[in-house]
């Protein structure tokens, strides 16, 4: 009987956790979509992603459950950063 009560309590907590994870993921995706639509892939989005990367709680959430929207925007910004670096390197080489 004690095992049954513990199992039930655990299942309730796990269901609540799953619901919280789903809601948090939706809120993060909505925030990223909002920033992308309103400001484009500019500094505001970069600042938001940078601040997320500084938060140990956000990083723990993202590493545990992930978020497709976050991954897409983060990958896009990484590619943009690499493109900018390559362009700067090319300009420097052309000036020689």
C-alpha cells in the first residue's frame, strides 16, 4: 500500500513537471518568434539568446529537454557570426 501511494505521488509530480516543461518550451518559442518577427534577426534577438546562455537555469532546461526554435535561431546566429568573420578575414586579405 505504501508503494502504491508513493507511486501515485511520483506520477502526479512527474505529470506536473511534464506540463511545466511543455509550457516553458512554448513560452520560449513564443518569445523567440516574437523577437524574430518584430525585430528580425538583429541585436535584440542576439541579446536575448546571449542572456539565455548566461543563465544556468535556462542552460539546464535547454540541455535537458531542448527547444527546436531556440536551436534554429541559435544556429542561424552562429552561421551569421561565422559569415561575418569570414568576410572580415577576406577584406583583410584583399588589403594586403
